[in-house]
């Protein structure tokens, strides 16, 4: 008896048309399943620290600005005296640098207080407030400095400004310990760095 061998094409067609096969015509015609859309994500709740006033600034930041503004004002006032009283070119150069650095910082800190709804200190702080600021000169000391000239002025200016700068560094370190406002902390770091360098410079000039 002869066995009839079907051509491969006919054999494949027969397999595809067979019932119950996973690859039949019905399976080929069925559309691919459409993936379901992802559920909308719910935004994460804001961190409590981001919505509280302390996240922007705290009482230490306010005190730092309120105290450093009049402290800087006095340094600028002392520096202006050097314009026509100092005899040492190094003292005159230092005074100009102090004024150029601290006058813009006064404006910056005043802007902070205004944005926080806080009062900007008056031009002349009350005596009680003056004593709370380390390194501040008394009205009598400022009057004595204004009455000097030449080498006597140079020595008095350097001696007083060293003390003044040391007070500013102390206040800046207080800000770094307890303040949270980023720009105020960066200013405090700048004050510590720049005024510490100027203290060393003034001590060298004094010999």
C-alpha cells in the first residue's frame, strides 16, 4: 500500500484549521489586549517644615539682622571719619573697604526685615540696645575718635575697629549656631571670614 505524503503547505494549513489549537483562526483574529491606563498618582503631602514660618526664618535670624544693622552702621561711620583724619594709607584703604562691604549688607538685612514684617532699627540705637551688641563703641568713644587725626587717629581707629570686628564675629557665630535662614547664615559665614582677616590685617599694622 502506498502512503500519500502531503505537501508541507497543505500540512500547515490543516494544522492551523484544527479545532482546539491555540493557534487557530479565532486566536489569530482576536485583538491584542489593551493595557489599562495607570491610576492617577496622588501628590505627596507637603512636608510640615516647608509650610511653617520657621522653615523660612526664626527669631535668631530676626535678632541677627536687627543687631547687625546698627553694628554695621557704626563701622561705616567710623570708616567715614578716616577719610580726612587718617595719615596711614593702609588705614585709609582698610576704611574704604569696610564701608564698601558693609553698606550694601545693611541694605540687604533691611530688606529681610521688611519682607518678614519686622521693624528696621532706627539710625541711632538706644543705649540699652547698644550695650547688647558686642564690640559697639559708646557715644563718648565715637566723639573721642572724631576729635583725633594723624597717627593718633590711626592707632585709635585700628584698636577700636578690632574690638568692633570681634563683636561682629561673635554675633555671626551666634547666627550659625541657631539661625535657619539660608541667606543670613551665608552672610554670617562671610562676616566671620572677611572680618577675621581684617582683624589680622589691623593687628599687623599696629605692630
